[in-house]
């Protein structure tokens, strides 16, 4: 995805609550830029992970340069798409 990278890893601890983490490196921009991206990620995660998150897995959103330039609604669509692809990959590994 152009604004972020999504990593998903099953925990295997029996807890169905999806975990979430955020990281934005200094390569992305100054502190104001990084904090704005993280705030946007937190709001996206609140909405999307409850509905589309993979139960019992940790989700990490890694910010990429230009993430602030993308409209919030578009970032939400990208996250939904990334979560669907991650779910398919995890389902394929389970077989």
C-alpha cells in the first residue's frame, strides 16, 4: 500500500482480541509528520480492526513517506484491502 505496510502475525496464545502496533521511522519526516501519521493510524485501527481484524493476531502498521498526503477515506480502503489479503494468506498457511 502506498501509505503504509501492514504486518500480521498470529500469536497463538488463545486470546481472540486482535493486537495493534504502529511505527513510523525518522525517514518519513519530522516529529510533527510522524505523530500525525500515527494519529491517523490509531483512528483507522479503531474502526477497521474491530470489524476486519484477524482474531488472535498482532497487526503492525508501518508508516511510509507520503502517508499524510493520502485522503483518510482512501487510507481506510487500503487498510480494508490489506486486511483481506492478510486473512487470505493466513488461511492458506493454515491448510
